[in-house]
C-alpha cells in the first residue's frame, strides 16, 4: 500500500522526486509488501468487522430459525463377492451379481428411490386413510429426508433418515434397512408372479397347439395307413413279413416239388415204391411190410410142407396178396399226398406273392404321403418341445417362488439419537464467519479500489506527476493543547505541526532556482485547507525573523479574513487596488509581526482588478517591502482568476486534503496550471491524521512518527 509523506525534516531534494504523469516507481517484483498488506487490513478493519458481524448475525438468525432435526443411521451389507451363483442356490438365495462399484452405486440409488420410500411408508402404516395427494406428499418427504452412502470401499451401505424427533428417525431408518434387505426378494416374487401370469396363457395356448398338431399327425397317419410300431409303418412291417413268408413258401414249394419229382422218378424206374422216402418213413407201410414178411414166411413154410392147393396155404397166399395190395394202395396214397402238398405249397406261394405285390403298391403310395407326414411330425415335435420348455420354466418359477433369500442383510440397526443433527450451530457459525470474512475482505477491496482520494506521496508523484512537498498534519493528531492552527505556530513552535510548515518552506526553497519571494497557495476545490496552509506558512516565515505578508486574494471566499477573524469593515485589497486607501492603511499587523492584507466583502465582481497592471504594481511594491509575500488564491477549478494570479508568483503550491481531494480534481487543477506560465513547485497534503497514517504503509517518514515524535514538544 502506498503511503504519504509528512515533511518533518528537509529530507531528500524534492527535485529528484519529480515524476512525469503516469510514471511509477518500480520495485523488485520478488518482494512481498507484507507491511502494506497489514496496513490495508488495519485500515479497513472496521468495514471487515462490520460485514463479518452482519454475516454472523444473519447466520445466527438463520441457524436458530431452522427446524430441529434428528438423524438416525442404520448399516446394511450387500452380498459378498465370494458368493457364487451355485453357493447362492445351495443357500436358497437368489443368485445376483457381485457387488462391484456399479452394482453398489445402483443399490445406493435404490435406497434413495421413490419406490423404496413408498414401501417404507406403507410398511409403517402412515399412508393408511390418506388421500392420493397426501400419500404422494408423505412419500416425497420420506424420499427427501433419506440419504445413503457407501462406507469407503466396502460393501456396507449407510442409510440415514432425518425426522423432527429421534424415535421417528430411528424407526424409519430401521424400516428402510429392513425393506431394503427384502426388496430383491419381493421384487423376485413380484417378477415371478408377473411372469407366471404372462406364461400361463401362453402355456395353455402352446398345450392346445401341441395337442392339435399331434392329433392332426395321427389323423394323417390313419388316413394314409401310416400307422407304425417301433418306428416303422404297418405297410413296411407287412412287406417285411410277406417277404419272409414268400421266401419260406418258395422253399417249401421247392421242397414239395422235389419230393414229388423224386418219388415219381423212382416209380417210373420200376420201383414198387418201397424206396420212396415218404413210404420209408410211413408207419402204415412199415407195419404192412412186417405183416407181409410174416405172411411170406408162413407161405414159404407151408409150401415146403403142403401142396400148392392146401387151404391153409391158399389162405395165407390170399392174405399175402391182400397185404401187398394194401402196401400198393398206401404208396399210391402217399404219392397223392405228395402231389397235394406240392399243390398247396404252390398255391400258398402264389398267394403270398400276390399279397407282397399289393403291399409293395401300398408302400409306393405311402411313400408319397410320407412327405406330408414328415412335415406334420416336425410341426408336432416343435410344438411339443416349445410347450415342454414353457412348462419347465413355469414349473421352475412356481418352485422358486417363496424360496428366495435376500442379497443383503442388516449389519446394525439405528439407535435413537440423543442430540439433533440440524441445525449444526458450530458449523453454521463457522460458515457464517468464513462467508463474513470473505465478504468483508471483498467489500474492503472494493472500497479501496473505488476510493479516489489523495492519500500518499506515491499518489502525488506517480498519480499526479508532481513533486511532493510534504504533509501538514491534522492539528488534533499531534497536539492536545492548541485548537486553532494559526496560533499553534507561535504557541507551540517546537510541535510537529509547526515543524511541518518549516519543512514546507524548506521544500519550496529547494524546489526553486533562485529566491521564492512570492509564494501562491491554491487548491483544486474549496474547503481543502489552502487558507490555513497559506496563513500558517506566512506565520512561520514571520516568526523566523523575515518580513512576511499574507494577501487574501480569494475575493469571494475571503478565507484569510475569516480565519484571522478580521473586521469585515476594515479596508483591504480591493480598496488598495481602487486607490481608495493606501497600502499602509489596509495592512493588519499581528503580534508575531505578520502583516495581512485582507479583503472586504463586496457584492461587485472585482476579479479584473487582480489580473490588471494595478495588481502587478502592487506585487512589485510588496516584493520591495517584504521578504516573503504569501498569496491565498481562490480554488483553481471554479475561479479562473486564480490561474492568472498563480502565474505572477515565484512559486505556486497546490494544497490537497488528505483522503478528501479526488485525484481527478487535483489532476485537473494541475492541468489548468501549465508549466510554461505557472511555476507549480509541488503538492502538499493537508490535514493528515498522524495517528492513522501508519495504516497506509511505511514508505515515508510519517509512518515512523511514533518513533521520533519525542523530538517535538
């Protein structure tokens, strides 16, 4: 922060400090101006304290107007990641995803969902007997008052609920935890129920479709003779059987034909039929042959004993012939039987061959019908498979319903809180303090940035581009005795106030090459203390043993005349210029030897008198009579005559009031006093409060006033 100079000693040559407008003093960029920052805080501490106090008051009012709420917290744990679907199934729990970050975040949002708030409110019975609008409002309140967060990187979730009293908060928080652990079970039950409702009609439709397709298939089979056993059609089975029977019949026919042909061949060869195979195997022929052999033996014996006509022999021969006739008849019968067997075998073979041909014709027709049969079979199988799939799913849903276990459990129930969680008085007040300090600092910064009053020597040299002649302290800040500035010069000659004017005189002398006999004192605007500065400077010059005169050139303000309490009837500058009185008659001499040329009040405009030859001659006369002539000029901005009078002086001093005169006004005043015609030796800051000067930095001697004020009496 820049600081102002108060000239207590001569100090450095002000000519070395003369800077062009806009020129700035460059300091090392690496240096932190901690003292300037501290000065800023001390300077604006009142504003900062005011804003901070207001923020604390507002914070306290808001805090104590907030409703009291209690917060209860329960903890639930999700399914551990080591639980596999098989383990979940064996434990009777519904298998779900492992609780990775996405899953945990989803569960946190579930805890804060409106659906869970609806379940909790319903479970607590607070929705009973309420209208739809009231129920919606209650559910919204529950949803707004619940919060859920994940505990670190674990699978534990903290669910907290806020309520006007602790018991309600704990009760609702615990119900939230319980409902959350059951929400997946209930969701699974509701899902199964809903799925079963959706599947049942479809299942019945598929059953009917499968039945219809199967029935259509069977009708087609019956209609086309495609009935089958063991996967083959009846026609195919029939052909297979006929093939076997035909083969067997053909073999039997061949066998019968062979036996018959053999027997016939034996008979044609002269055989009596005894060697025919069927005869050899016949029991009748065997017994007849035995009888023939017996009778033949008897005949042979009788022929040996009896004669040919012996009756017994004749009878035996007759019996033998009869037996042999029976044998021939039996052989004939056997041959007839062989012929019959061959005929039967041939007829059977022909019949079977005919049936086989018919079956093969049916098979050819059935093969054409098999294309449609295959399509119907595929349709029936597809319908049956789909039906069985839906049926199995339906049975699984029915079997699972009521057997699910939750994927979360309650780790700890919420306890009734003893202290309210809101309002948090320490936190709120700390926040209000932080906000207040921030706002106070911002307000202080804005006030500092918007302030345009001249305060420091740097602002004079860098901002105004003029030499800094020193500061005139506020009398009350350096003296407890004197109450008026001009008498203080003689009453307290060793005071800091008197020393500041001696320093001002020295600065003026050092700023001018040659004698500065006529010194003009002016300001940019009225009430900036130029008259006091001019009067005290003239008094300082007078008490130093020099001949000094103070001329009141402010015809309208009459600052000197009023400050020194001179009689308004006493003739003064105007009368001297008009020649009405002599200079000696118009002068007023004080105890210190200071001569004053006052101004008498007048309703007429006499500004032209000050810019004419008459005033010039008066200044020459005063230059000859006095060592120093101090002119109290009117303000530069409102009165044009002041600029002309400033050009007649050897040195012109511009007075600015500490922290009151705007930089723009001072800059404009300097601009109206061109260097070509006016010798503005510099700017002095008037009425500087030495007690507050330390708040504006340490770049000039006034900052160290406490250290050296003991030098002043």
